[in-house]
C-alpha cells in the first residue's frame, strides 16, 4: 500500500484492521450519484456518502447518508440533543478528518469521530468511500455500522 496516496493508504489500512470483509472498487471520475452507482454496479441508494458535521468547537461527527437522501437537520439535532449543527467548510473538513471532500470516510480518519448511520444503511450491501477519488469499499451495511460503533437512526429525508 506504500505506493498509494496517503488518504487512500490510511483508509485501506483501517479497513483491513477492522476485520470487515470488503471489496475495493476503483473507477474513473463520476459526476453524479447515478454514475457512481453504475461504476460500482449497485443501486443509487446503496452508495453511502460520509458527511462531516460540526456539533461544537472541535467536536465533529460523521453522518452516513444513503444516495438519494439528505440529512434531516431537525431529526439529527433531536437525536444528538443539540439545537445547532453545521457543516464545516472544505478546509476544516480536511483538517479534522485528513480527507478532502469527495474522499471522506470514517476509516483512517485522523481523529476517530463518532458515527451516525441513517437507518437505511444496515440490512444490505453498501458502498462507502475509501479515502481517494474513485475508490470505494463495498461491504455489508450491518457489519459496517457494528465495526464503526455507529448510532443507527432515521436522520435523513429524500432529496
């Protein structure tokens, strides 16, 4: 893995250390959810975005959001018991995760932030980013949330 870019190498090492069974899929750049799904040979709702959310000063979390859905801020605030959440800008997201936008994953993050997975992530195969553009891991959603110690809840709405 030493020939890989730093982010990708960290993500793949963390995936390997997790003990999860996964399949790495590499594909050229994509411009839409549908293109990503086609490249990974999955349905669009099986593509899981990892979003970084700011809860407070130096307090972030990852939210796993299935394709075709968006964070429901009222649901997420209620789950976390807070009145305010925000999305950090790209520079801050990179600083707190070690990944640039479009490559963010909980695996190999420079800090192990808590994870909230939407209730639609478990129960099927899903594809999550693996630290580089066009690099993803396909794995079982049930095992994913267990390995990450994720809180599973309905925290999204249709786009």
